[in-house]
C-alpha cells in the first residue's frame, strides 16, 4: 500500500486484465486492452470446483497510480451467488509476455493456499514476487487449481481495523499498538484474519513489495453491525509490531477467511 508518510506519489505502472475462461488464463500484457480473454490451456487432472470456475475472473494491477493504494493487486471478481474459496497458482511474465521462471509468486491473503474467501462481487489479494528479475514482472498468468463454496459467508464490505493501545485508546497503526478493533458493517457475521504488512521502499518506477507479513491473532468472528477486539499476542506478532512501529510504511488489513 502506498503509505509512505510523506504522501509522496509514485509513477504509475500500467496494469493489465486477465479473464477466466474455464480454469486457466493468461494475463494480458501491460499495453493490452482491459478485459481481453487470455489463452485457455488444459485443466490439470483432479481439478475441483468446476461448477464455480467460470464465476471467477482476475485482473492484475501493478500500480493503480492512485496515492495510498496497495501495489501488486490481484483483483478477483466473483459472479456466483455465494462466497468462494479458490486455490490459485501464478506465473510471472514480463512486458513481452515471456514467462519469468525464476520469479516466485506468492500472496499476502492466501488465495494460493485456500485461505481467502471471495464474496459475491469480489475482493483483492496482494501478490509478492521474489527471485531474479522480480522487478521485471509486468503481469501474471493465473491458474485456478480448485474452487469450493466458503463455509462462512464473506461480506461485501471491508472489515475495518483500528489500532488500540494497552488502555483501549485509538492510536495510529504506525505506533506500537497492543490490540486491533475490527468493525463489520454488513448485515451478517463474518470471519476474518488480520495481516500486519511491512512494505519496502523501492526506487521510483518500481512497484512496492510486501517485505514482511505477520498475522495478528487467528480467525476471528465479527458480529453483524458490530466489532471484535483482537489482542497482539505471540512472540512473532509482538516482535513485528515492536520492530516496525514508527516506520514509514505499514498496513493493518483484515480479509475474509475461513
């Protein structure tokens, strides 16, 4: 996320669209028209959730060009009437649509391991790149490994987070907080996880990577039109908050899960 405290705006890198047709799609290069259908390839044996696969479509946005928005977003659209949990895999490609085999693609919210519930309408995940030529990634090819109906319905509205000190007072996410208050504005209860994200500070023209992702608490139920408080516990979470507090670029995000 573009959370550099100075509010400095970075140059936008063009995003590209990739729509699902069947189960496997390719990204459209950085200069392609949004919505172009990718080349369909054979679905691997054992693919699950065929009845849901056509309900999903994807769009990769490296940098939206809008200040204070996260880079390397995978926009996931779901037109099914129910919440879905996909398991995805990715191939990074350069601006010439050549695969970058040495670049590993992973995610912040877990759409590559069945950890992200996608509500009707859709949601986002954040991609992470590592390995040689990671800064040459212009788009991704998305493979849907499986799709299942979510056990817990995901809400269409983002569950908001508010950092709290040890006395329960509201403080900035840039400070050393002791708890997180989650607020759900939907008409039904939802289940979410919290990711505390440290962003790198790349040079101009390079997209921002999630350098470190730390879970805060576990799966948390948030009541309809209500709130829940999650304490910062465990050595990893406590150390991450202590280490990264007062830093220039952190996010505190809740995402639908199960």
